C-alpha cells in the first residue's frame, strides 16, 4: 500500500471489519453509535459483535469504548446481528437479532437458522444488562422463512412499535410490524410488501420527517438497471401513506452504501448514518492488507423537498472546517484531503478530484473511478437527476460523498488515491474548497 488511507472524519475500526450502524441515539448528553463489528478479521470472519463510539461535542471528537455485546448466550451464539435503540426515562433500550446456525443438512433459508429478537438495557451506553429473549422463529407468521432480523423500534403515542425485515418462504421481501405496551411483550400486527421487489428486505426503518412518514429498507435481489439498483444490493425508502407504499427511491447511487439507520439528534433533526460498504461486492478495499476494512458515512440531516422526496445534508462540526478558497473555472488546486468542494453551475459541469471524475450533462450525474486503480474495481455509477445546479463533495482520505440538487441525489464511494494530496479542477464553473481537520478518536491503542 502507498498509504494507509485512514479517514479523517469517518468512524472506522482500528482493526477488523465494520458494517451496519446500529443503536443510533442521543442520550444523557451523548451521541451513541453502535455498529456491527467483526474484531477478529478484516474480511468479516469470526465473532459478530457490537462495537460502540460515543461523543459529547456534536461529533467533533469520539471515544471508542470497545465491544459492548458479543455472542455469549445460546440465542445469539453465531452473531449479535443488527438492531436499534430507544431512549426512555434515562435508560437506553437496545434491540438486536441473535443469529443461530444449527448443525445439519440445512439451506439456512427454510431451515437451520434461528432469528431471535433480543433486548438489553444500559444506563451509560457502555455496560448492558443481561439479555432478554423477545421473539423467536415460532413468533413470526408461518409464511416467513428463517430470515427475520434487524429490529427498528420506536415509541408512538405511548405504544412500543417494531419493524423487522423478512424473507417469505416464496422468496418475497417484506416488513413485519409488531407492537407492545411493555417492551418485553410483543404481538404481530401486519405485514407490508411490494410485489416482485426483491427476495429479502433488510434493515427496515419506519420514520417521520415532520408530518411525512417513510419506510426505509435495504432490499436484496433487485434487477439491475442503468440508472437504478446498480449495486449488488440497494438501500432506499418508500413514502408511506397508511399501508400504501410509493415507488422506491434510493438513498444513495454510489458504489458504497448500505444498511442506513436514522435517529433524532439533540436538536430534533432526523439524522441518517449508513455503512460505507456493501456485502458480496465485486470490488475490493486495499485496507484489508493493513488489517481493517470499511467505515460509516458521515451523518446526514434529512429534510423533505417540495417534490416530497428526501434531501440529505452532510453534518460536520463547524469547528473542523478550515479556510475556504474560491477557484476559477480552468484553474486547479492542489489540496490535501479531507476537504469540502462546492459548486453552482448552469448546464453541464465536470469536477476532477485526483483521478476521480464527477460529471453532469444537464440530465445525468456520473461518478467515474475507472482511471487507473483508484477504484479497486469500481468503475461507473449513474443517477438520472434531471435539472440540478449545485454540488457538494465531502472528500476524505479514501472516500467521496457527493450531494447534488440540494442533497436530493447522493453518491458515496471509497476511493484510493496513491498520494495524500490531489489536484482538484473543474469545467463549466468554478468551485469553492475548504479544508477539514481530522476529528479526534480516542480509545484505540
């Protein structure tokens, strides 16, 4: 490796593999980010645990507090899988799926797998209670396969509510809704699904932005298209009107984004964090050579545009920003990463960040990483945007997050420049660039 590609403003593991963000919440003056974690392997082998970061200063610095949960009971012996958090009366309630793989001749879809929904509680976010089994396979509808997981829980009008992602026996993705008056006693309410839309819906998230209701899911098995569903698996949301789900809209059109989760921050805003990675990818990440892989996205503040679709705005502590500089069209700027690049334009626009190229032709936004080895197998992603006239790129040491059309369209990717400094230049308009300082992460050796 030419460099270690450690990020400046993204949460990542010191060693091992990080994937889904879990248990996102603000409690007792702290932000808590739990995450799926394989501490023993950069390729996701070995124990499947939850790690934990916390912050008291709006994500300007973080403390890594270690592994909070690991497989240690019969109901989660093969993995502490994804889940969520609810904060009530000073207590953090953490819900997750305990994975069990039974020995024998099984396909682990229709037989051989236990999907157990489990609850722990914590007063400080670091130390959790004993584990309480809530739901097991027998508690799911009889049309479900063994794949039922990823509880997202919230309280609405005094009632505890839960959504679970599921795969039916006839390979249809769906979301199961449960309710409870007591978080230890749940009953099934209904199923929501869409015909012919993937075989499994992972990581569901039912959430509000103002008075608008959305159902987020990460469906597996979508047919790939030129401008949609270009990755192995996708992540997005439906507008929800009662039990009617709108057409699916992707959260992110880039190479590396999956399993997002939202929560309400201390300011009352809806914040999203995703995994900057995807399982079963045909491309690679060279950090595995250094013993670690993947990171989380930067937090994104969600709002609803006049068209009813979600807009995403990057959230970075203002204290991390350096000076801003204006660069005219046709000129270039050599800069060290991390930085923020913004531009406004009419018509077509090209932006080159090292060998990464982002283009807009008046209708389609394109991310091109095919020049050299910077993409490690990543080539081209496209989003059909229609007319837009603005772009914001958060460029970290080994990632790009592109927000276009006031955040209506987003593209995220890992990329691996060979030098710590890159040349930035544009065509079609000038741009503004400002440096971003490295956030402090304590707790690693």
